[in-house]
C-alpha cells in the first residue's frame, strides 16, 4: 500500500482498516466462519463471546488491518490482526505477544487474488509493527490452508478439527520458536 492505498487486480484496491470498518469486519468474520456454507448468522456469531472478540471494540490499541474494495469502492474482503491475552485466547492463539489474524473474502469475490493481496499486506503491516509473528486457526478442508502454507505459515498445534498455524516474522523472539 502506498499512503494507505494499494491497487491489485482490475482496479480493486486495498486500504487501511479504520474505526468505521467494525461492521464490515463483522461481515467478513461471518464469511470466514461460514467458509463451507451457512453455520452461523451474524447475530449468532456476534452473540458468541469467543467469536465476537475478534471484532468487538475495533480498533483497540495494537490492532491493525486492511480492507479490499472493488473498483466501485465497495468492500469485498478484509484481513486484520489482534492480540489476545492468555485468559481470553482466540482460536489460533499461540502467545499473548503474537497477533492472531482473521481474514475473509465475501462470496462472489473469492478466487480472484483478493485473499492473497490482503494476506501479503497484513504480513507487511505485522513486520512494520514489530510483531514476533502472526497466528491463525484453519479448519480441516478449508482451501485457504494452501494460501497460508504458500506464505510460510506452518502448523504448530491442533484443536479439534482445526490447525493452529504460525508465521514467524524477522527478528521473532523465542516465544514463537525462533
């Protein structure tokens, strides 16, 4: 991104996620949880504390993210990272010093490079923030695992039918295994 905006694809662009994006991040969170079909409604997701804490109070100090918009300026996907304390971990929790990322692209916009652009920019933001790494949780069968593996994420744990994956970043401390 240059000055908060980057262009990819046919006129689509990336911009920094801001305070006004909380509602859209909720939509993306729902799309991420419903990657294989409807399992939750938005009300159910936001009514479940273990899910809602990914977007509640966006942005908190230390949060960072990026939104993808189509050529008409409509948001179509987002990726963001948030640190969770040990007593309130996310599904992909590795360490309280490692931000956990959430990423999703709305149905109808997948398979066009949006997720790749979002993930690449979020990794750059994490590196600039000085984070030790980025973690995530990915369910068995989710095709996004190929994107994560291609970017260097590796499985470091397992919870139920999901892998916890970690991308150590340059200069990472021993907390992330480097």
